[in-house]
C-alpha cells in the first residue's frame, strides 16, 4: 500500500514573513483534519526553510527544498548543498523540476548527481519528469519520460529508488490552468510504473509513489486521486493559500478513506 503524498511547491513566492504566516495557517488547519496518514510536504524558498522548520516543530508536516547542489561544500557561488538543507530541517528535495530544466540548464546528468547527493544526506528526492506541449503533440511523451527516468536514475539500485518519489508533471499543465485529464495522467503514471518495473522489478515498481503535478486544485484532486497509479500531487499555485492547499489535502484524504 503506497502512502499518499501531497507536496506544496511554493516556487519563488513568499518572503520569510509570509512563509511563517502560511505555514502557521496550514499547521493550524491541517491539524484539525483527519489526514488518513497522508504525507504533507511544504517546499518554501531556501531563505524561509529554517523559519518554516521552526513553525513545523511538533506537527507532522514535512519540509522540503526546491533544488540542491550535489557537492557538500566548496567554491560554488549561489548554490546550496544537500547537507545544508538537511541541517535546515528538510527531509525532502524536489529535483529536476521542469522550470529548472527549462530556465537553468538542468539536465538528466545533473539531476542524477543531485538525486545521489540527496540520498546520501537522508533527503527523499522528488524526481520531476514530464513532456512539453510540443513533445506531446509530436507523440514523444513516452520517449521523453523514458529519457528522464532512464538517465535520471542512472547507477541507482533498487534500495535507492525505493527511497524516492517520482512526480509526473506535464510541462503544458504547469501554471497554465490546463490539467491533464485523470485518464491522460493515469495513462502516463501507468507507463512510468511499467518503466520502473523494467528498470528494477515488479515489487519495486509497485512500491514507488508517483505524484501528479500541473494545475492541481481542490476541484480536480478527487478525480486524479481516484486513478490507480496516482499516489498524490505536487501542487504549485494552489499551495500558496491556506484554504486551497488544505482543501486539496482534505479531498485527497476523502478518496483514500
Ligand atoms: P502548478 O505548478 O500547480 O502551479 O501548475 C505545479 C508545479 O510546478 O510543481
């Protein structure tokens, strides 16, 4: 049985003050919910991590970063290491988000190094994979996913991948208001699970959690969660408000009841 995971990717939103406010609000509202054991993860910007970690003490909400660098320390101006994130209170790290691939030169090779660094520092990597609109229209979706997974997971054994989460995020659905239909998402999640089976084995593939991301909202989470291979969501825009993110967690909990 895979445990549902709902993560909020705050992207480059929220000052420290706003992040404290949002995480306090979420802590209060989520505490009232019967979350059915769902893993809830907040991923604020680097600057707010320590403060949000303070807020989350004595709550079961988990903390994640949005990226990391693979070296522990060194002359790498502007970068933050997995070791530093762990010290700041993180237990998760988003890796290979499409915005990093699109705007900051992230490649499967750098994704792979980052996953290894995360695992070496007790962080659960959330590996993001997904196709652009152009790739979908050219019927290259499955090839892109195979490329992202095969190369992103290079050199990782079964024990390693069992400590990871995969997030399927079709780039055309991120921040656009266009969600993949539950059937479209399920088709790809099924494909990813089958690919993991081929890369590892059936038991491993069945245990890995695969989240969906791309315009997830309170209105569409229930239908997505009803799909057999969708184990949660990576939420951007709707994670920036207490009401919408709480609603998403609540609706996900209702589906798994
Ligand atoms: P969105 O972002 O929910 O705003 O589409 C999702 C993501 O980029 O992780």
